């Protein structure tokens, strides 16, 4: 039995809140997490509903996704299903959605809520200062580029969302040895690759970036390679299976792609790409890379410079190979901002905090400038303005 003098001590200990650990989700309690997700997705859902008052842009990726779904004969029973259903995740979600473009936009808004909550979780677990975290989230999401990406490009945004969710698990896996998080990250990257061709790029980026996510003491020999294998295995296994079945039934690993035509178009595409980087549009596309280099120099993480450079080169290769829809926008900015948030180390000095905050504020300007420079995003912004006028009238 406890004595009467011991009782108050027990009560005090039970009332005391346990200190936060690096493995805790953010916010810690489920109700608070859901409130945060709902709060983050609510503005995008409101924009999606508002856009019902005006015609949708026909050049956006969601329009082509619905066309692809409508072209599928769901009664067929031959092996060609395997080729028709890629990207499997996006096709199946779109096919089960009864609300057309509005439904796709709302699903994108919901995905944005989960993605941004995970970004906040990465910031909390990495002990990034609150001011820096808030500015980075604003830079990432409070701009037309992100809104267009989420609401008009569901396949690409789903791939980016699963990549972002995987990054949170990668941090726990690489830094703190959470095996469960490593397997979960690998599965999320596989789903990203099955959501859009760009997801293959994101999976490759995660694998290449994983050795640079580790902070503190040096890793044991072979650990980084083992970590990369754990992360990559689900994606490799899924696509190896698909390629094997395609060869078995069609005689080619990827029957819906004309590989010869893609390769033949690379020289012309490369010329156009090089010409693009001589224009302000190209400079705005490259600006997030320069910001990443600047942050790496400020926080004394030189290893982040080759990572961001390799990622940018991979983005350009993916563009040449046709991995991005012509109506896609915001991919480079979102991807490099997510990586910057993941690579920034915690526990810096007040001076470095202030300098990183300044670069994060610069990112806000880059995002808006890039949005105003893209004709398709500018037309979408005009649609939002027209819808707001129609709603008010």
C-alpha cells in the first residue's frame, strides 16, 4: 500500500507531460494532427470548389488523366491490362472517383494536407527553429505554383506526396536506425513510382540523398549501401515484376512507350532545354538550386551542394525523357524545397538561423515569380480570379 505522503508524488508524476522525443509524430496527439491536416487542406478545397464556377483548363494533367481513364475498357480480360493501367495508383483513384475534375482536385487538396503535416513533422523532429520552419512551410505552400500543382496535376502531386511522406521516414531510418521506418519509406517510394512516371525520379532522388541525411557520428562500413538497398528494393521489385510480365506477354518491357521515338527526340529536346536556361524562365527554374547551395554554405553542409546539383540534373534528364506532363508546373521548386528542409541540420547559431530565414523568404519570392512566369499557371490564376468574381456576383 502507498502511504498518504506518497500519493501526491504519484499524482504529480502522472500529470507531468513526457518530454518530446525525436520519434514522436507532430503534433503528438492524433486529434491535433487531424486538425492540422484539415486546416492545411481547407484553403485548397475552397479553391477547388470555387473553380467549379468557371471552365477547367484543358491543358492541365488532370484533363488527360480523365481521358486516359475513359479510354480503358474495364470489361476486357486480356493481358493488355498490365500496360493500360500505368500509372496504377492514379488510374485506379481516378477511376473510382465519381466527381470528375472536382473530385481529382479535392483528392489533391487532401494529399496536400498530409504532405504539409509531414513537412511540419520533419521540421519538429529535426529541431529546426520554429521561425525557420514556418517560413519554409509558407515558401513551399503559400503560392499559386503549389496550389496549381496540387489541384490540377493529381498523378504528379500524388507522386510528390508519397515522396514527402517517405522523407519523414527516411530521416528516422537513416539518423536513428528505425528499421520499420526504413521499410515504410521504401513502400511509399514504390507507391510514388506507381503514381506517375516522375515518381521513379523521386525514388531515385531519395536513394541517392539518403547517405547525406545522416548527421552526427560516422556510419559503420557498408551501412549506407545497406540503407540505400532497403529504400530502393520495393520500387525495383515492383518494376522488375511489371517489366517481366510485359516481356512475357508483349515481348517488350514497356509496350506503351516508344523508346526509339523518345531517344530520337533527345537532341532536339536538349537544344530547347539549353536555350531555356538563357531566358528568365530558365533562371527561375534554376533559382531553387542556387538557394539550396546558399543554404548548404550557411549551415556548413557542403555535401548538400552535390546532392541538389545531382537532383537538378536528374530533373532535366526526366524532362528530356518525357517523364513530366507538358502541363506540369512547380515540380522543381517543390522537390528542391522538400530536400532543403530535410537536409538542413538543427541546433545552429542565431546568425545562421537568421541567414537561413532570409533564404527561405527569398524562396517565397522565387515561387511567386515562377508562377507569374508560367503561362499555364497564370491562366489558372486568372480562372481563380474569374471564379471569385462570379462567386461574389
